[in-house]
C-alpha cells in the first residue's frame, strides 16, 4: 500500500475497519470484503470519475473527494455496519436515530484521532460524509453504491445467486440519486466514462452467451480479465488490480466462504 495519509493515526483505525465485514444480511458471500477494502475501492472509483465531475462542478476538489472516500464509513467503527437496504426501508424516525448516532460517533472519533488527513480536517470530512451537502460527497455516494453493485455482480458471476437481491437493488439506488441530488443529474448521465450512466448497458442489442461461458464458477486469474457486457464492472476489477496488484487479485479470486451442499 502506498497510502500514507493515515501514518499519524493509531493502528486501531485500520484494524477496526478490517474487522468490519460487509453484507451481514447474507449468510454466504464468496468474496466478502471489509470496510478497509471497500473504502479503498470507493476512493479508486472516485479518483477515476473525477474528470467527469470536473466537467460539471468547476470547483470540484478531486483530492478531497478521494480522501473523503477513504473515511466515509469511519463512523461505523463505533456504530457498526448499517446495511443500505435497511436504510432504504427505514422509517423517518429510524433514519433520524441513525443520523444522531453517527453524529455522536463522528464527535468521538474527531476527539480520538488526528485533526487532519492530508490538508483536510478529519472531523469535517466525516460530517460531510454524513450530511452529503457537497459535490464531493455526492460523487463519493455514487461511487459507494457503484462499488456495492459491482460486488454483487462479482458474486453472482461466480455462482452465488444469493446476491441477486443486491444486483436488483443497487441499480435502483443509483437511479434515485438524481432525485436526491438534482445538481448531480448531468454527471449521472455523462457517457465519457464506463463508470457513469451504467443503465445504458442494459440496451445492448445482442448479448452472446459465450461472454458468460465461464460464469457460475469461482473466479480465477484468467476470468477476472475477461470482458463482460458490463463495462463498469470490468473497470471496477481493473482498478482493483491496478492499485493493489497481486493483493487486489487475491481479493477478487480468493474464495472465503462456501455454499453448503
């Protein structure tokens, strides 16, 4: 890892994020990731789509967005992981309770850890991740949902059909972002990056079955380089390999959990 932004932070932060695993609502996930890995993937996605964001937000701070992505789930070190599906179904009362809990966690973390990450105030970044009131936080939210969508696709392509719920849920979540953040709409429908306007790939006139001949089986070094009909998923895999090399490949192919027979 070349990231040294957190060199002044105690080791407990990294260790804590590595202990928090995603998708607790699914009893089996072949390539289950933790919040440490997820945060890095979201930062790589954010960095990759920053040129698109700059087209629509002239003052967009790409470095701030990248670092925001790295800390966007830090509050869960105290609150624990709250599933996006649970948040989507929650009542206003429950959502408000979670927001207050996260605000308290941010206050505690801000007093526990260094004041700055790079040139940005750590507490302000966490608050921005909670309030989602800036273009940087909107783009990170998009990247966060996109990472979850790609995780689901990765599982289903390997034969874990439990995650079908995930790949039905996240396109809808991505589609709702223009209602939640209206100023983000032009960005969401830009077509200069494979990571944006992901629904356009639903309109492929002909899908050849041989593109998925390898599907339904665990991923290998070879299969994670084969193109699919979802260029955003292909780009997601490529970014993991680009930034983490062999370690990234391991996260994509080392199966940790198995279906019972």
